[in-house]
C-alpha cells in the first residue's frame, strides 16, 4: 500500500499553509491557514473494510518548563512524546483520496465539531484538546485536523507522520469523542496494511534561517 500527497514532497518541510502556526514578525508566531493536506492511496489489500488515518508528531517536549520561552531553547536532547494532530476512522474502502482543504481551512477556537464527518467517517480528538484545556478563549473539544504549531524555541525540528491503516472492520470499536491513543488500541489485531507519508516543521527562527 502506498500513501502520497500533492501538498508537499514526502519528508520535506511542510508549507506554512498546512500548519496551525506560522512565524510572525510582530508577535514571534501567529495562527496560520491550517489547511488539511491532499492525500491519496493505492494498493490496499483484499479484505480491507475501512481505513483509519492518524497524523502524529513524535517530537513534542516531554516537559513544558522551557516551552515558548524567548530567552532560551528547548534542548534537542530532551525526551519526546507523541502529539496527535488528526485522527480519522471509518473511511470507506472504495475511497482512494481526500482533497486539500476538505477537512480543515482555518483554526477554530474551541475546536471543530465531531465526531461525525465527511464520507461517513468519524473524527477523533486531536491533542489541542489537552493543550488548551482550562483556557477560556480556546478550550474545547478539538476534533479533526489541526496542523503543526511546535514551540517557537525548540532546538529540534519536528516530524509529522501521516499513517494510513487498512482495517478488516467496517467500524472501529471506539465511541464518542475518542482519542488517538484509544483509536490505536482499537486497531490492534485489525490492521491488514499500513502506509506512511511525512513532513517536517519548525517555528524556531534560528533553524528557519539556517534552512533546517
């Protein structure tokens, strides 16, 4: 099975339009266009009854002490954890692509609605739900796609991995506003094939200037 995109080349730097955050001369960073990328796939195995798509960043700092502090950087050596940016399940087996901007255009305070979405599929929660928890202006349930917004002082360039899973079930056994971790757990034993596509992104001015 193969997963491709016309939005950027596999492994390349993600253009800012697909990110939730972008550099801003006046305020260091600001919200970006947050457009969901185009993705297409082929070669699903016989017996595929649905697809699940997960985008995660494996490079999020495990501690927030130094995050977004203008007088220092988050060290690249700091242990990292996963951050889910998109959890989409129950995509029909006849579907072979999703269009650019089909699932997101702009960043929505308090989160996009869900779980029901296009093509009869369901959106899980992304991890901006936890990031903005307790914030009166932004807090809420963040369903669907919300793109990269790494710390502007992180010394590590973040990776964003889109993984498509071909499943042997029509409907994944998760209910309500489920998380990426719950979706991954529910997929165990049901994955027939996987394909991945990735990109990188940074908001660190030093790294951007160096071409990283």
